[in-house]
C-alpha cells in the first residue's frame, strides 16, 4: 500500500515537473498576406516568427491567436469573461483598447522596459498618469494632398511646412478657380466628414481638452471660426461639387484623377490609386502629388496631421516575474524587426526614434512627406472612446448635416452637439 | 385526458417554438436589463427602457417609419388589391405568369434590391438620366430628406407588391365560386360583385395585409443600409430596426438594443391589438 502511495506521489511530482514550459498567448487581428511576398503570411508570419524566437530564447511557449475582426470572434472581452485573457494583444488603437488602458488591466511598460527608443509624441497618447499602457507598433498617417501640376500651372510655390495660412489658401483658391479647378474637397455627405474637420483644427479647435474624454471641447469660438471658413470656401466656389453629395471616397476618386486641387488623405490613397486611375484610362499620366499641412489660421503654428496606430497592450497579472516576461514579449512584437517588415511592405510608418527607412513602400516621396509631417506638424491625438466613438459621431454627423443645409446656425449645431454628446461621453 | 393526447402531438412544434422563439425572447428580455452584451455586462434594471424613451433618434425613427408607412402602405395595398382583383378575370395560365412576374423582385434580397436601386437613384443614375431626356432637372433622390423617403417607398413598392398580390389572390380564390354565380344570376354586374360582395369579404384580409405591411415597414433596414448609410439625409429614413441594428452592432450596446427591440415588439403588438379591436367593431 505504501509503495503504491509513494509511486502515486512520485508520479504526481513528475507530472507537474513535465507539464511543459510557461505558455504565453498573443492575440492579434486576422492574417493579412503581403501581396508583394507570395506565400508569406504577412504580419501574422512576422509575429509567429518573433513569437517562436522569443519562446526559444526565454524557454517559454508563445501561442498566437487570431481574432476574426469581421465576426468579432475571440475579442478581448470574450477571453476576459472566459477567464483566459491573452497576455499580449495587438490591434488598432481607439476602438478596442479604450477601457483597458489603466492600472487594473494593463502592464505599465515603463516599469519593465527602456522606452526611449519610441517617438515620445506617440507614447504620450498611451500614457495615463505617467504610466505607459500601450506600445505603438505601426503609425498610419495622412496629410493634405496637393496637386503639384496645378500649382505649377498657376505659378504658385508651395510654402514651407508651417508657413501656409488659411488666408493665403483663399487667394490660391481664386487663382485655381480662374483655371476651373476647385481648391479643395469639403465633405458633407452624411455630415461634416472627419477629413474636412481639419479646417476646424486649423483654427485651434479641439475635440477634447486635457485628456478629459468625458466631455467634448469642440463647442468653442475656434470651431465657429473654422465652420465660417468652410462656409467661405463653399460660398466662394472653391469647394468641389455640392458638399452634401461628396464624401471621402469621392475625395480620393476626384483628387487622383486631377479634378480637384487638394484634400486630406493618406499617402496610401494616392500611391495606390493614381497608378490605378492610369490603368483604368481615367488619366493619361500620373499626377504629381505632394503632401503638406492643412493651412492654418494666422497666428497659429501648425495644423496637426492625423495618424492612428496599431498598438500592443499587455495584461497585468499578480505574478511580477511573469509581468516582466510579458512586457519583454510585447516589446519584441514592436521591435525594429517587426517594424522593418511593416514599413518595407505595408506602408506603415515607424514609431521608433530616428528611424525612417527609405526602402520598399517607404521609398516614395509621399511616404517621406507624411513621415516628415508627423514630426513637424504634430499628430492629432487619438481618442480612446471605444464604442462611444460611433455614437458621438452619429450625433455629430446628423447635426453637422443640418448645419450644412442651413437648418442650424453654427452655434446651435455646436450647442446641441455638446449637450447630446456629453450625455454619451459621461455614461 | 385531452392534454395527454394533444401534448405528444404538439411536442415537436412546441419544442421548436420554445427553442426558436420563447427562449430567445426570454434571453432578449434579460439582455435588455443589462448594460453591455451577453458576455460582459452590468445589470442596470429598467434604465435602458428609460433611456430609449428619451432617445431622440429612436423616437425619430418611429416618426420616419410613420411617414414611410403613409407613403408605402396605402399605395402598396391598393395597387396589389386592384392587381389581384384584376387577375381574377384571367385564366389560370395568365394568372400564374403574372403572379410570377410580379413576385420576382420579392425573391431578391433587400440588399440586392438596394444595390440595384442605388444605381438607379444615383445622381447620374438611370432615373435622372431618363428625366434628363425629358428635359427635367436631376432630382437628388438620396441627398434630400423627402426625395430619400420617396426613394425608399419606391423600392419597397417594387419589392413588396408581388407578395401582397399573391396573398390577395389566394384569399380571393378562397371565396366560393357559387357566391359569384349566384350574384350574377341575381343581376349583379361584375363591378357590383367586386364592390358589394367581394370587398366586404376581403376586409379582414386587407386588414391583415395592412398590418403586415406596417410592421414590415418598421423593420426595413438592409435596403436603407445600402441605399443611404447613416440613415439617409439627416437620418430621415432610419427606421426603428435600423436604429436597433446601429445600437447593437455599431455602438456595441446590445443590452440597450434589446430594450429598443422589445419596445418595437410592444408597438407591433399594439397594432395587432388595434386590428383585432377594429375587426370586432366592424363585426368582421
């Protein structure tokens, strides 16, 4: 009997001893293949490679899980509720991470890692009360795309970044109009488009102030000035078509076929679409495009450009040693190696200091323009509103559409928006 | 004893009813008391219902649906009733072909019809092209509130009439032939027969079709989603179901959407009750 008991105890100890290495999980979005590299599994391939190397180096097993964005399967909430949250998760910021960037859920990376390698402006977006809860992996940026051929035709030299004012843009608008070219896209279909909203930021408008996301700050004299400017562009005939009938899809279409002088967009839009428009026979030769800042009101220094990041968040646990290991894994997933593939093949911008590659998709002039802009003009903050984002946008869209149609004054539009949006934001 | 016999016979249908209707309804009821979704949630009692009653967009969606009902239901009912009534004068072969042709658009999903109509109603689309030939200025079908409402009404008429014609034809066919023969022998004209005999017999069915059309109009969403995302100009064509869809799947508030859904069920139940009362008052 004693022998049996002894054997059982030894067997149990052996079983525990042989239960395998520590397993860490990484949850990421779906597999996206890089078309330029046939057979290679895109980001997923890079992440799996990094995970395998990490596991080998630290004697752990790293499992990569794929979230199906289309069906919403295996999202963080579902895994949290099941009691199996992923150790590290990677996704676009803003929509998914808002409520997790706090002490309760996320590892404060600055306690475990040297974060000086990252661009400070990007880290600041994810810093709450001095704690950095997310590491930026890829920055997708945009700027004010302008048609250089039209500029040359009217004999206008593009001012240096930060020197272009809204007043000057009006005088350029008149010159372009004389040639039959609308100066810009004002997008009001379904409401004042977020690309058009940059004309509000040009006057110093802000969506939120001081990181307070529980109430909007857009109801301000600066926004009123911005709205008046948008109206001036439309009334002077400097806007393309009827603003309530055009949106961002139209902006990309009509800008890339040379029908309008400028619009906010990403360099991915111009780099991808202009060759396509040539192929479709809509234009004979590619148009010459540069990216710059949206002109700003006199007295202001810059209009920020927009960018959103893919970020990596790590789940905080009781075990401090495990937290340190998980932080290292998160760091590996945003490393120079991972970012190299991203910038080289997918057109994403580096989030690291002093490292902007000039290879592959990163070699284009427009990529370099936008990369420079993000540093000089600054980035518009990304707001971690989660699902509330769509709700406040709906309010904004409906009311701004009424303003576009002249049914509401600018002040009434902003007052109503403030009242309704704050109800959602405070919830 | 009767229950003992009836229950085994009813069991398969009852089981399906419980699994596919009763249980989901109970779950929706529970969900409507939560803030969140089925996985992660906090119990908030009746707060979702109170919020829905103060939700201007949700309330506006009923106004939108009311306008769409006025634009769609009378036209749809009159047209389909008249068509079905007209078809009774033809032989079975012609009737079948006509019914098939009219029913054809109903077979396509709302999404497909929405896509086709978006192309027809586009600013440089087929309809404006035809108007231009006639020298009429282009109409912003999907960019102004009233044209957008008329556009939805047009699409729903094109898609829904066929089904109603089939239903009316079926009910008309159920009227005993002897009644008509008798009326004609008594000196009734065809017109008098339709007006004085067939129509009163059809009233309960007309009420049924009207009820189904009204409830169907409140539930249009995929056509709107395709025709004019964001619920059309200034949200003018967003119906209650479109609002519920947005709340659940775009704003991620499944609990709140469930409360809105149950409120819609209550409105439809009220319509059903009104129909029943009406039938009673009219002694149908």
